[in-house]
C-alpha cells in the first residue's frame, strides 16, 4: 500500500468508528452523514 492509500484507509476507519459512536448516542442523521463521508473516502482507495 502507498502512503496515500494508508491515509485514506485511516480516514475511512475514523469515520466508521465515529458513525458507530453517534449512532449509539442516538444521532441517526449524523450517522448517515458520517457513513456517506466514509464511502466517499473509500472511493479514493481504488
């Protein structure tokens, strides 16, 4: 993996973890936004 792929992977992981935390806290809308952000970052891993 290149450094760019590692950094995008870290962003995806951080967004997914944050999404789970906000979902547990009851913020469903923010959960969806964070998952969309993670999906957008995951596109850059190709």
